[in-house]
């Protein structure tokens, strides 16, 4: 199939979107790695960027230039919702107002760190849906130094009032003056989960920072700063949800 006659040539669309050079895009197409709406594409295929779904090796390629993806370092004291009845500052005030975006998940008022804001509903749904289980890594400054037993409990699952948590990764990365920094990686998204997990093993959280969402991390972003995700980063996020989905046999 060559697609809609009024559309643009696929390799041109891919190159303009910054996904690959024209020559590399043509090589992907010739190798049968590009599909359009589930069909393996051929050179000369024309596409409509507003309606056609383009994938490389089963992972979506973003070609719609109306979609934006921001990475924000949320400061403490800023809420993750679009508006706040108490008049507290919101994350939307920290990023451009046009186009309108929304946060992918939430961070508590006191929690700092990485937050994605976008108008890409498909990616947001995939990142937030529990079936995909995308990893989030937090660095928590806690009272006391967790023992080997406490770390083992965090890794195996903690009994909370809303049920046992899924296995996590936990390690102490620093300790001083009766406090420690614990790196905790989870795949769930329960309310105040990290704080509750650490509190349940006897180590209340004094400060909490999210440092990674799936494959995305950026230690150079200061609180309140944001940047646009690159096309490679957006594709990596899509791939993370696809990989987790396939690993569960869905």
C-alpha cells in the first residue's frame, strides 16, 4: 500500500520529526522494521501524521509536532494538580502554558524530583496504568540507618494498610549523623507509598526526591527547572511500557 495520496512520504516525515536521517529512515523501511497502522511499510508509502500510527520494531514513533513532553524537577511546596483550592502554586505555572499539558501521575506536596508533563494522552495512560509497571526511583533521606533486615523487607514487600507492596529494590547509598539516604525503586504508584514503606520499617522520611522515571533521569535539572524530552527519550519511555507489557504476556 502507498497510503493516502495527499499524505507525505514516510521517510520525509521521519526525518522531519528528528527520528532519523532520510537515509536511515529509508534503511529502516527497507528492512521491514517500520509499520504504519500495523502494516509493514514500503518505500514510497504516504502517511497522515494526524491519524496514522507509525512504529519501529513495535514501538511508536512520535511524528505529530503538536505533542509536547516536558521533564520538570518539581520543587517541594508545589502541587502536581492543574489547580489547587488552597491557592498553592502548581506545576503548570512552571512550564509553558501553550499547549495545555497535564502531569503524568503526581508527587506529594513535600516530595521533589522528576515529573513528566505532556498533552500526549496515549503515553500518559501507558506510564500511569499499573499493568505496565514502569520503574520509578526515589532517594529518601531517612531517620536512622536501615538494617539488612529492613532492606530485605523493603525488597520483599511491606505490609501496609492497603495491602502488601510489590517487591522493590532498596539500598543505602549514604549515611551520616544518624541519617541515611536510601535509593528505593518501585513499580507501583500508591498514595505516599515510599514514605509509608520506609515508615513501616522504622525509618521516617525527612526528604524525598524522585530521580528517575523508567529510563529518564537528569541530575542537572535544578528544582523548578524544566526541559523538553528528546525524541529518543520519548521513544525510550514508550519502549519501557511496551517491554513491561510484553514481559507480563499481555
